């Protein structure tokens, strides 16, 4: 089978080889994106650890991310990493807004790389969901006396919920400042050794807030039409691509639907993917929800996979499926059926960091066992 994804054909500048696969693909078929080799199709989905001080990575991140590289994943992505201090969800978020953050990340990424996985970093700005307590402290809005901060920013002055902080609408100069911060954060991620960056444009954080008509009621060139609402995300992608090497992949995570009347839809997601691909985006990571509270989500095994499949087929771009993917057979089938190019796992990889090794055993594949652990490999 050849050219599953007729990607990267628009801007000459970003043109690189399409994803090319010989023979039927399965969970342990390697994947090349640009000049990055992924040893299989399993990615560690970004997961906030809320364990940083002043944005710094520490030994927790070293062990958490490092053990998942040892466990056999092809790509190990950091949690949402704030591009500006004001863009943290909580005071304990990981950050990448200053050069001082680089050395510890570099140590972690070097270890991930040494164990055969590709280090990736998710770049984020929390928008109107900033300045909140960590989940195990209730997740509510934090006042300034509780380590919170003001102002927090969004496209429009609409709080997420009645108990949330009312954000300040961004003016054009502030939008440009944040766009630039994403670009600079990607440069720092590269300096630290990340070989994939993912822009977080999902789950009701700043870039998703611009996309969704439920949180964006602006009347300027960043609101109203689909083109206007997607403008800031496109500018972020362009800012990153100005310095992010053409040999390295750029991913975008979206909420493929808001699951809400009058909100962002899967058709919008297909349109957005078509817009982002020529700007140098290689893969759309298809999550959902988070724009507004109190929506009904039909969560169940693989419930977001159809979004990855539609974006992949209708926009002709590589996708990652995520959400309640837990068994090796389920993950393998998603790849075999061409519903997505990668599967990202979150909670199942918290339960078992060695899931990819176990999956390879169960599927009769040769897993990427570290030499130190070979004696545990089933014959
Ligand atoms: C502890 C935890 C932290 C998370 N943090 C992030 C994050 O930083 N960025 C993000 O895009 N998604 C985040 N998510 C969502 C996951 O990446 C994933 O999309 C979601 O958990 C569904 O996948 P799963 O069913 O395999 O857990 C988080 C999920 C969990 C459980």
C-alpha cells in the first residue's frame, strides 16, 4: 500500500515525503513523518502532572516521561507546557516561557531519545481556564492571594462557567504577543531536543476558545466567520514554522467537536485541517469537548476514533486517534482499518507504562524491549 495520506503537497517550502507504507500497516509498523522515524504507532498523550514550580520540569517528569520511553512508546509527549506564565492552567503547570526551563527538559529528552522514542512537547495557553487550582485541590478559580493571577485572557469576556474568572478580551497587540510566544516556545523546545511539537488547540483552552463560536463573539478579524475564528491558530502555526525545522513534524491537537448546539463541529475540523496542512502541519490529533460545561458526551471505547477517521479521509492529512483506547487489539485495529496513523494513549499508560511492550507480546510482534529487561520477555 502506498501513499495512504497524500499529505504535504501544497507549499513547496513544507514539501517533504508523504507517509509511505509498504504492506498493510499495523500497530507495530514504523512510521516516518518528515525526517522523524517512529518505531511504532503508539504515542504518549499529553498529560498535565501539575508538579512544577515556576514552570520547571523536575525528577518527577524525568521518571514519568522516561519510564514511558523505556515502556516502548514511539513518541513521548510532555504535558501542556505554558508558552507564557499567564497561560498556565494552574501555578504548578510545566512551562517553556523562559530559557532557564531548557536544561532539565534537555536531560529528559536526551533520555527519551536514548531509549528509542521521539521526544515531543505540547505547547499551550490556557486562556479563560487559567489561574485554577490543581484537580486534586478541586480545580476551582484561584484568587491572587492563593497563588492565582489576573488578568486572564480570552477572545471575549465570557467566563467558562458562572464560578469561573471573567477573562479580559485580547486586543490585537496582545494576540500578536501570544502568537510570538508560541514561536519562541517552539524554539526553546527545539533547543531542549524536542523533535515534535504539538500546538494545543483543544479542550477549551485559548486557541480552541478562538475557534468555537460559543466562546468567541468578537466582531473584528478574529471573530465571526470560520476564517476569522481560525486566524489566530493559523498565525501560531506560521510563527512556529518560521523557525521549527522543515525536517521535523508539527502536530495540532483539536477538539473535533464541542458536543454542543451552535458550537464547533466535525465539519469545521475537516475544514480547519485543510487550512492547516499547507501551513506545515503534519498530523491532527483528534480529541473533543472542553469548550463549555454541562454537555453530554457519549464516552465509550474509541468514541473519538471516528473523528480521526473523518479528518484523515476528508482532509487527506495524517491523524492520531485518542480517547478510551485501552486494548492492544483495539489499537491495532484502528491502524489496520486506516482510521488513524497513530494512537495516543493517556490513562492506560498511567496504569501500565509498559503497555506497548505488553501489546507487542499479545499481538505476536517483536516489541522494543530494552536490553536491561530482555529476561522478562516472553519467549
Ligand atoms: C492526568 C491527565 C492529564 C491530562 N493533561 C492533558 C494535557 O496536558 N494536554 C492535553 O491535550 N490533554 C490532556 N489530557 C487528555 C489526554 O491527553 C487524553 O486526550 C484523554 O485522557 C483521553 O485519553 P485516554 O482515554 O487514553 O485517557 C489529560 C488527561 C489526563 C488523564
